[in-house]
C-alpha cells in the first residue's frame, strides 16, 4: 500500500474531437459513421501519388468556433505540417497536422473539482484523422489485421491542456465539461463509443512540494469520463508504487484496458523530433482575419455556463434546475419558451424536468422531436395556475396532450376535467365521505391528525381528482368541527 498523500499527480490532457462536417478535411468524401468499410475514400484520403488536398472551409470555421468558446487566441496565420510516422492505418506515411504554428493558443476552462480552478489550454490545432485497424471480428483475425480507411481524413481538432490537473477527478470533470461545450456548439457529436471524441492523458507524480515534474506516461484508449478517472487513478498508483520501491518511471505510451482495470506498456513515448515535422508543401498558410472571426462569432449560441447563470439570475431557478435545463441548446430553448409563455419559470422548470423529460427518457426520444410545442405546455401551466385544473388532473391532461397533439383547453373542456370550485357540489362529496368513514372521523376527533389526509384523499377520489384542494380542505375541516 503506497502513501499517496506524499505525492502530487500532475496531469495534462490531449483531446481529439472530430468535427461534424459532412465531408473530410482535405477531400469531398463523406464522414458518416458506420458506412461499409472503404466506401468513403478517394485518391486524396488514400494517399495516392499526385492527389492534392483542398482545405474544408467548414472544418476551419468549426475549429475557430471551439477556440473562441474556450477563450483561445485564434492566430492570424497558422501552418499545416506533415507529421511523419509509419502505421498501417496511415496510408500517406504522414499525417497532415499543425505543429509550430497552430490555429489557436491559450484559453482555458473552469472546473469545480478541487475547490474550483481554471485549467489552462496550451493550444488547439487542426489535423486529419487516421484510418482504423480492425483486429477482431473476422475468421482470420488471429493472423491478419484489416484496415478501414473511411475515417482517414476526417477533420479533427486536438485540444491540449496545460499540466494543471492534480487529480483523476479533476481530469474527468474537465473532459466532461469540454464535451458539453463542443456538443453545445454543434462542432462535435460527443459520441465517445464511436470514437468521435477521444482523450489521451499525460500523467506523472512528484513528491508534494517539489517543483520539477516527474517522468510522464501517456495513457491511451480512455473513451469515457469514468474510464478517464479509473485509468488515471490506476496509473497514479502504479507510478507511486514504483517510486516507493526504489524504481523509476519509464516515459512511454500505455494502453488502458477497461476489462482488467489496468494499463499496459504499448510503446516508448515519442518526442516531437521523432516525427520529423516539416511544413505541408501542398497547402498554403491558413489566414484568419478579423472579419472571419466576427462572422464565426455571430453564429455562436450563448454558451452553457453563461446560460446557466442567466437562468438563475433572470428566472430565479435553483442551480440544479439551471444545470439540468442547459444540458443541450434545444432543451434550454424549449424551457425558455415555456417559461416566457406561461409567465411562471419555476412551474415551467418543474414540468420540463419532471413530466416531459420522464416521457422522453421512457421512449428514448430527444427534445428535438418532442410533439408538444412549448406554447401548448405553457397553456397547461396557465390552467393549473388559474385553478382551472388540479395538479393531479394536469398530469393526465399532459399525457393526453403528448399523445394526441390537442391543446390542454380542448381536452379539459371535452372531458369535463375542470376543477370543482362549486361549494355546494363539493360539500355534498365531503358529507358523503364523512358519512362513509365514521371510524376515520372518530380517530381524527380523538386527536389522530394523520387521518385527515386520508379523508382528503377520499374527497379527491370521490370528485375524480377534480376537487379544488384548498376548498376541499376548508369544507372537510368545517364538517369535522375542526
């Protein structure tokens, strides 16, 4: 058992995010996930001699959008470079990336873990994705590796953090918050299972108080927030154990195995000089002027953190509600339209977070395709606020609205669901309940207050859930002599 308290982890992340363009970064091939192998390829993304790349303008705009959202300084000039290495899924023998002059520098992201801190970014650069090596799923997978080049040339941004993270929990939260922003912007779909968002973690440990960094390892294949945390916790413990036993940490790339919960050595960690970077001769420098920055900025939505703060300040929502309602732009937009139309933001929050999300989750549906317009839900909320229908009846009305597309007003009128506010009619129901439940009445009069709730329930049942609860309580207490 090592003494973790004597050591401080130092963690930096490298996050690769595929950009949601319809075509690849340097050619016109499609980017759809799941297409039959090697059907979305051409001479450019296969690296055939004489094929020349042409930069995808939409990919650049998406990369700029991410950089602006993360507070980076977008560079007026950046340069593409060839990153040279051999791997079967890299058909050209090099990857077009950026090195000395990336698209954006600096920036950062706030996290709450560790008492709250800002995690700095080193850079954001553009590059192309590699193909995919398939090591299983074929009759001869024990002898052969199959290659699918559909992914080759899909546009990526690599987001590199400063080594500011000091725990696995901080790293996991940073990754999750970054994913939320990229998905919110619409530049990445956030699907880690399909590989469109991938995280590599660089981690070292050092004695508490030491300024110099320890020897780092890079951990690959961490494709979920939970695995980021588990892989880093394992690797931190492994390095501390090595040092405690008098050993030394080897700078290397290690692979996370979620099945065993361990990392294993993959290869010696490369340095930049191993890749022999040099400027890409087939692409001109990428120029980004103020006009282009302004044009991209004009397309950006209000960012999730800013919208959360506004929901709290403008609508008086609790932090929790605001957090749930800003999980996606579509959900936030839907809530805000309901809140404005209903004139009751808290009730709008309760209905969207409660009944609406419950139904969507049960059906595996998204807010984008919800058949209930915001104005319709607002109409139901107004009926409840006006006392026209009770809260319990309103839930039934909601279900019928969702299925039929009819308005709350139409359903209430057609099915006679309006709340009973007539004192004479309600008094008759109350007297009937009192007459039928003399035992409960006697217990209440003997001081057992809990039976009052039972009697109220019977009144509501007798009215088909339509009794005005406040009036029902008043009449029942009067009949009981309370």
